[in-house]
């Protein structure tokens, strides 16, 4: 029985009256209630522990195949006894479901009253009942015992320093697993060795911050002070993960505590960190302009305390809080696919959040909705919240409407463990359970470590301007290391203070020595296979973009891949429309030796797979294609089965993975960027349903795609396909904002193309992996022109040469007679070509700029010399303040040219088809009439 919230929430008298009715006549109550009461009676007598949501084990579902002899103690209980046991059971449910609202999780100030309503009086008990014995103790593993003992156990488990929130989980196995861990194992004492490890990691965390605060006064470091328990927590997660089969941990976080984690978890040498504080880092080492120290990534391969070797990765991040989340998940998914045979239990993503950002940033919701989807699941993520109870200067009461910053976890039934950051033992126990839960159930899990921020947003910021009361408390509060030392002294280790002092002295000495340039040996590191692939690549130069590498395939390869993607398996029945489309494509090839746009695209993917490399593509409706052109994945109209048309290219082919995504741009593009970051030998593609949807992913574009190589020295070959073109369909879906990408283009950071032929698109995609470097490709894709015969390509264009950055006018016989050159990009070319053919204009040449950035200067200059008697015009269908016009004026100075376009506009396009037609006609008429 899954939903028994009425048992927990209803007044005792109401429940007892129902139970009395059941005792008199079991059939007089609701069938579900009858099932519950039967199960309750059985559980009381048979010591069966129920789950957190109140489901009760019944004679029909417990101990199947085993003896079910009841273990009755004492005389047969009366109906009144059962009534009282039912009250105790409801008390147990109350603590399991709502104990987290009472838990003492805040180390600084009293918790806000969340109206838990689980006091004794609510369940009909008085103080005099505390020493009465109840059989309901069976339900929590105590056997028949006093209410006092039951209550003490419940409080120790559910409302001490950890609040367990998981009543919304519907999977009974998960509920029972958690209940068992909490009620049977959580209160066990830690070993002396574990305590020493916690104290050691706390010492490292506290003293590292203290040292930096002393030596680098006023410098921003976004310290972990107040949340240093995160260090033993992460140490425990990694140790437990390694013990449970994890071979690689990928961490994403913002800057608070980053340097501490780099030093004391990742093993980054102090020399490296101190050098960055001194500002002496070599610009060449970052391949560009570099970034601040608390944004940089790092990789290491430490050995855990239990002797397990594990790979650690800390992803570089921008200041856009939570933007790194999908990148980490995509990276983790790729590493699992490439390195571990898609065994997601081998790779553990950890996302470290702030309480304000996890509550306020929508990307967190997007990645949670991705967590169980076929194309994006990673086997579960551990979300560790360093809950400072404040965001910059904003109190948590102004930062969210939910009870907790983690309330979003309920959307995907992920449990949340709220824990007091001043109790490192509770934190370590909680993360241990969380890590094993993730491995057991492939589920996300949240640890909400409630702590505080000792300084302001940064070390130069005075928090008392906005939180004088809170910071008066924080000023007087001992750090977590001092709190834990006192705890050990008071409880079970009298020499803890001397041990802590000894550790402090030694650690402080080590820090000073390392600052004084006494070398610390970096951890040994063995590069993984994908990392070796990255190391074999080189930096790009301008020359690389003037002439592309040969990416043609042989006639035999062409025919083999073409046949493979056009042949359906025996017994597969496609839709009649799809069958006709395929037949038309085959006929086009047989009759004219030509290939349409969609087939050219699939041939690129198929040939890459045939070379042994993988292709991954995702986006909204990419399997079919927004415009019903791709049909990479077909459905059998008889049984709805899927068929991937690129799954049978050859016996040794790479994998073609294509996934229709959730309705997300930010999360999905970030995921694909992360996937591409893990493996340079996979072609990774994100397609926007319409080009302007890239607006929703602008943070990923701005912070990662256009600047990642310059900031962090991380190349990336992710490909973006953005449908673009003015067709009278209104302002929303006409423009993919070419001008924005060109404005961000510099230092050879990205490649921007607007391609007009199927073959050139084929070569552009293959070029992504043929280059000896990697660059993000942003291609402005056609919509209506997907089916335009003028965009089709002859077979020979696939079996010869490579990508053409510029396409000359092959209809020109005598260049000296050309009086006008119209150079353009993308869809407008076909409008200009129609006009030229209709008017038989031999004095006009139309040149296509297929690659706008990096500009192929030399090719354009040669054409300028070729048509030296002509006047040049750049023609675009976008308004003058959009498109490539401004970019060309700023970057193309060797040619004198005018510009023909729509008038400047605040909106990208008109929503009226007749106005569009008139505007488009004016552009074409002007181009030929000047």
C-alpha cells in the first residue's frame, strides 16, 4: 500500500474509529484500509519493518517460501493494545515522514518552525505513557519496548543532526533500503581510525583557509570557512565510491571552497595554487587570455585510504552559478560510453551547489529532468549543497518560496539528507549512505549540509551591512574543527586537543615550506585513452581555415554507406510517406547521380561511423528532424518498433547515437558540450528546433563554447545546427542570430558556416574530426531549402576534395565581362541565382561565402583580383544591424564593397507574408538594379 498519508495526518480518534470498525467487521472499511490494518496486525506480531511511506508488510508479501510462524511475546494482545500500538505506529510514521522538519541541522541559529506536528500529544500520548511497553517497537527493530525507548530511537535517527527527507519516493525497495540504513546503521559509532581521518581532513580544510587569509590579505579566494566539513564529506564520498566500483569521479562546482577542494581533495600542489595567487601563471599555459584561479579545472589520480586508485576531474567553470552542471553530466556520460562500456556505475558525477543557486537557477530543474532519460542519464548524481543560508547578501527567506533549497529533488524522487555542518560525523555517515544509495539505485541523491559563510561574498566584502545579527553570531562561533575537537574530548578521546594542535603545527609548517618554494611532488598521473587523444592534437592557425583538409570518401565507400542507409531490415514496415521519401532519394541517385541535403547529412554521419568513430546527436525532434527531412530513426507502422538507419553500416562501425531531447536548450547544449569535451574523436551535435532557440542556451554559448579554449585551454568540437532563413514565417523562427556569434568570434575560437549544398555540408561535418585540432562549429542550417533541388550535390562532390570555404560562380565564362559581384551566404543565394538565370545576366557573378568565420581572406582576395572590373556588394536578407554586415565591415578591409540588406530593425523579421515577399523582392531587385 503506497499512499498512507491519511494514517499520518488524520486525528487519532478518526483512525481509531476506523480500526474499531475493522475489528468488528473487516469488510466494513475501505478495501485499501482493510489491507492496511491486516498488514499492521501482522507486522506488529512478526517484527516486519515498514517503509518510510507507511507501507506495511502483509502475510502475502513477506517471507514467501518461508515459515510464517508468528513470534508472539506474552499474552494475546487485546483490541485496545492494538489501538495503542497503532498510535505508536503513527508516531513512527510521523518521524519517518516529518522528522526532518524538527532535526537540529542549523549550527548557527534556531530553525524556522515548519509545523511538523509530531509531538506526543498529537498521537494521544501523555508523559505517563513513556514507560509503557508497546509491541510497535518491533517495527523499528527494537522488539517490544517502552515508548520512551521508541521515542529516543526515533529522535536519534530522524531528528538529531540529520533530517531525512524521502517520503515522496514511490519505489518501495528504495524506501525500505533507506529506512533500514537510518534505523539500523546510522546510530552506530564510527571507528577510531575514521574519527582520526575526519579530524585530519578538517584540519587540512581549516588551516588551508587560515593560511591563505594570513598570507594573501584582501585577495579573493571565496573561502570555505564555515563549511570546511565539506572536505571530510567529499573525502568520504570518494572513498566509499571507490569501494563500491566507481573508477572515476567528475566534480562540478562554483568558486566557493574551490581552492580548498583543489588542494585537499584533488591533490593540486600548493606551489601551483600559491603561484596563481602571486599572479605568475604563464599565459601560454592556458592557450589564451586565461581565467582567475577559482575557475580553473584540474585532474588527478589519488589513492583512497582503502588503497583504491581513482580518477578525479574538477571541471572548469564560469561565474554563472550552476552553468557547469550539464557540462559535468555530459562529460560523465561520455567517459562512461568511451572508457567504461556505458557502465554508469563506474563514473560518479558530483555537483557542489550553493543553497541560493540551487534554489534559484532553472538549469538545476533541467538537469534533474534529464537524470532518468535514455539519452542523458548518468547513473545518478550526488548533489552536495554547501548551504551558507545566504546568497551574496540575500537571506534565504528572500531567496526561495520552498521549505528547503533542495525541494526540487522531490520532482524526480531523489532523497535529501539535511545535515548539520558542525557535526562532521553525521555528515560523513550521511554521505556514505548517499553514495551507496546512488550505486544501488542509479538515482540522484542530495546532501544539504547546513553551515555558514564566515566572510562576505568575498573576503573584501563586509557582510554586516546586510546581516548584522547573523554575523554577530558567526563571529563568536568556533570553526568546525574546533567543534569536533571539543566533541572528541567530551565523548571518547581525551587527547583530541593535543592531536589537533600537533596536526595544526605540522600542517602550518608544511604550508610555509611550500610557499617558500620547497617542492611538493605532484600526484603521479596516468593519462586515460581519451586524454591521450586530446594530447595528440595541436593549436589551430589561420592557414588551417584558408584550405580545408581532404574529407572525400571513395566511390566504394560512398555506395556502401548509401546502400546501408537506404536499406531497411527484412520485416520492417515504414510509414508509406517515409517509404516514398526513401524511394525518391534512391531514384534521384540512380537517375541523376545526385544526393539531397538530408541524405548528404546522413552520409557524413555514416562515413564517420564507418571510420570507427562515434556520432552523437540530440535536440528536440532530431530523430525525424523538425522539418521531417532527416528520418534517421524510423518507426514500424505495424508494431511501433524503432529502426536506426545508421546502425548497419559495417561490422566494425562506431556508434550512431541520436536522441530526441526534452524541451530544454540550456541543459541539453551544456550536456553535449560536456560530452564533446570528454572525447575528441566523437562528432557531437546539438540541433536547435529553430535557430532562435539557441537564445535559451546563451549562457553555455557565452561562457563555454566561445571562450572555453581561451579561458581554460580546453578545445571542444561540439557542433551546433541552427535552422536559419527568412521565409515569411514571422520574427520568432527566421533568425538564429548570426550577428551574435560573429560578434563573439575572435582568436580562432569558433567556426561559423552558412552552407548552401549537401556536399559542402557533408564535408563540413567530416572536417570536424579530420582537423588536427577541435573547434566548435556553428552552422546556420536551411529550412525550406532542405528540399530545394539547387542544394542537391552530384556524387563526385562527395568523392573528391573537401569543404569549400568560398564557392565561385561556375557559370561565369569571361571574368573580365563581369561588372558586378554579389557575395552572400546561405539562403539568399538561391533567390539571387533565380534572378540571374531568369534575366540571363552574364555581367553578374554570385559568390557564396560558406565559411564566414574564420574569414578565408586569401580566397576572397584572389576572387577580387579575378573580378577586378567589377563593383562588389555584400547581400544579406537580414536587417542591416543583423547578419554578417557589421562583422564584415570590421574584418574585411582588402575589398571595397557596398551592403544590400533589409533596413535596420528591432525585430528580426516581419510576421506578414506579403510584407516579407516585398522586402525580399526589394533586396534582389536592388542587388541587380544598382
